[in-house]
C-alpha cells in the first residue's frame, strides 16, 4: 500500500508498515515545511522511490515483503539519497548492518519531534554538501559543454547535431551526472503537461539516437549514457563503473 500526503516533487519518502507511526512521522515533517509520501511495505516503497526521487528516505528496518536492509541496499545502488533508518532498538550489530547497507543515520523509537527533524536536517545538509562537491568535480572534468542561448551541446569542442527532444534529454543528463533517471522522469522532461499514456519506449528511441550521434566522436562518447537495468539511464564519464 502507498499513498501521498503532499506534493510528489522534493518530498520525503516514509516507508513504515505501522500506519500510526508513519502518520506521526509525516505530521512531524509537515510542521517543519516538508511534504511526504508514505508506503507501508518494501515493494511499494521501492516503486514510489523510483517514481518520485525523494529528498530523503525514512525507512523502517522491519518491513513486510522486502526487508529494510535489502531495500536500503537497492536504493543505494540507484542513488545517493540520504536514508534514515527507524528501529525499535539499536543493538551494535544492527547499527553496523544498517550502516553497511548504506544508511546514513538511525533514529530509535520512541523519538521526539525535535530529534526526528534534527536528524533529517542533518543528513540533508551532509547530502547537499557531498552532492555539490561531487557534481562540481564531475562538471570540471566533463567533456560536454552547453550553450543554452543556441541550444547547442558540444563534446570536447565538437558540436552535436541534436533534435529538440535529444537536446533536452542530454542537457538533463549533463546537469546531473551519475544520477539515474527512470523513463518516467525523462518522459516528464519532454512532455511535462501530457498524459503519461505516452509510450515510454519513445525514450529508448531518443537515447539510441543520442548514443549513435555520440559514437561519431569515438567509443568513450558512445558509451557515456549507460543503461541501468530495471531502473533507467545515467550519464557517466571515463573511468566510472558501469551498472549495465
């Protein structure tokens, strides 16, 4: 089961099987100005994560279906979004397992409004700092450059001949290197006001065309847009590992 308690964009995803606790967490966050989405099991939590790109995930360790540790590992393979584990107890071994699975912090039930918000804000601050540094480093060594006034993208100084849709998609990837975008994300970039009955395979066609054009500049260029199976696509540069 999943439901939304605020806007989809830039919200905090709560994955908690106890509806009362999930509602309490959402209420705490709303008081601090955050929007939230809620899922009550791991499978729906993963589906909502993939669809919404939340700012942060608040994740219960014990979930029906996919357990919290497994779900955290899956999320971490897709994204660097902060993950805050919620648990009824905090044994040392559990803390180690959670941190190794990719969690950024823990909060133990019962918790106060102040502690919850403080921990969320702390992981968001760390994430923003790390993201800013990582993106800056990637953009410094980026082989791409964008001239927004002419809607022109170049690869190591050589201009790419792109359609309007191809330009929009590639510009999106360049702005967020290493970020995984689902087909739904990319469709929304091209058709923000259209019904989502547009066939999502149109994205595969556009990506294929962009890759074909990039290959004219060599193998490195042709392979920089990678398929992340089961999730979508990402832009990576030379020396980065592949998930396809």
